[in-house]
C-alpha cells in the first residue's frame, strides 16, 4: 500500500512538471474553451469553418492577428466538432 502511494506521488509530480504539458494562458480563453479561428458566427451558438490557430498565441492581440492572416475571426468555443464551433464567444 505504501509503495503504491509513493509511486503515485512520484509519477504525479513528474506529470505535473513535464515539459510536454505546456502551460495554458487563461487570459485568452478559459479552461473549458478551445481557441478557434472561424469564418462566421450565428448568434454565438454556432461558428462555421473553424480551425485551431496555426501557432500558439501569446496574448489576445496575437490570437486575433493569427486568425486574421487566414481571413478568419478569433473565437473561444466550448466544443468544436468537424470544423464547427459550438457555443462560441469572442475573446
């Protein structure tokens, strides 16, 4: 029992400090939202032709600029399914 607790603590610590897990900037979108670049918005419920930004934005201005390069608008969506963003808002 003690061994499993120790192993859990060690692996949990390694996972938390892993360089593979990049810290997320919560000033752009909150924890449950996904950053998306979308073509159009229908009343904040459905955004169409969405894709992830081509690079990781540093801040909100950078996020908007990345999306603008492809002619799209920056959006924070709760769910993204097959290029459609659901329940999206502007950052």
